[in-house]
């Protein structure tokens, strides 16, 4: 009976989700191509690879499990203006909800161009565009509905039917802009905005039309050295989708362990806050261009009674391949 109630709760959350909510990450800075297509190619190196995994609300069996990966590249370096960046990127994301009753798979192609605003390339203004092919699969057999509830528990059949089939495939269009700057060559500040699901595709499995609402995100950050060993990295985002919104803000201190500014070994420790929802401690380590990060959501909202304050764990990898010919332009990291 308990498992049936959990499945019903999952189904309720599932249909709220289908009506217009996106998967999201607490380490939004570790999944740049799901945050803003204009981040494509905006890093100091030849190519960047990322991977991220999130298990949300573990006290509810597999309520939301999300995994993403991406690779993006700087292209045409000798054929565009000095200090300009042309980026191309590929990303994939898999999201499972309600004990895998709903599965969403995304594959995206991103392009961006960043125009240098000064001779050093420290200040750039860029735009990015992204096309996504999405597949949504609903396992109807894993759902339990109200008309199956009898005096003997959840038994019998349901009158609910999937009139549009259990699989949806559709194309999605996303876009964004990004300003990134530096005043000293060692600090970085940025401000960006993005909109996902511009074409608002229909995700309904029944006759009623349920369009995926556009998601609008405004985000920014500032990183600067405190002294020769320590730096402060801050960031904030505000997202709006359908009738929901969220704001995350926080910072991490980075400590340079080897004293090498070109190939540093950094230790990161910080905290982000999802307003009115969760406290998110973050720990990371960076060695030779590879950064590994871990965070955990500690629920502070009224939901903490159901989740036992366990909001979810998240792990990320970011690898940037750097060469000896790189210019060393400061770029957004958090």
C-alpha cells in the first residue's frame, strides 16, 4: 500500500512536470549548455567536456534522476577576428521521473559567436543558438490512477488512456546572449540571458494540449583574486517557467595548491542557496584542467518533512584542454 501511494505521488508530480517544468541542476555552472547556448565555446582552451548527474529527493524512490553530458569546441581561430570566438557544441541529457515512469532524452547542437570589444579580447559580447531533438516516453503500466482505488486497495483497471501514444518526438529551439569582461586580466564578470523552448512544443499524451512553457533565465557572476593563493567565485541565476520561478545565489573560495597560475591545482569550497527551498554546500577539486565537483541539497522549505531534508546529491566533471598557445583570457567558471 505504501508503495502504491508513493507511485501515485510520483504520478501527480509527473503530470505537473509534463505540463511545463524542465530538469534543473544546483551546479548550474557545471552544465553550461543547458543554462545558455551562448556559453558554447566560451572557455580558455581548445575544447571542453562536461558530465553531471543528479538524484533528487532520494527519500521518494527515483523521483527525479538526471544525467547530462556535453562537448564544445573553439573553431576557425585563424579565420575570424582576433579575440573573437566561434563555438560549436554537442550535448545530451536524460531525465527519469516517478520511478522511471516518464523518460525524457535530449540531443542538442549549439552554435555561438563572441565578438571581441577590445584589442586584448578581455571583453566580449556573444550570442548562441541551439536546436534540440527530444524524445519523451511514458510507461503507462507504472502509473496508478484514482479509479483503481477500491475498498481492497489499488486494484482493477483504469479508464485513463493515452490517446496520443506513449512516445513523443519533437524539435526544440533555444537561444541566449552573454557579455563577459575583465578589467585586469585576472578577474572576470559576466551577465547573460537565455530562453529555452521558444517554439513551445506540445508534450501531451492525451487529447488535451499541454505545451512546454518557455524557460527564461537571467544569470551573472564575478570572480576575482583575493591574494596570490585565494580567489572568490560568485554567481547567481533567476529562472522563470510557467508559473514557477527559482533564484540561486552563492559563492566558492578557490585555493591554489601548487602556485601555478597557468596550470593550477585548485581546491574549491562554497555554498549556494536556492531561495526558500534549499542550502547547497559545494566541494570541488581541479587538477590539470579537470574539475570534479560535488554538492548536496539540504531542504529548508516545508517539503523537508516529506524528504527528511534530503533534497538530492549532484556530481559533476569539467575538463578543459589547454595548449601552450592559449592567450589566457578570463572566462566564466561559476
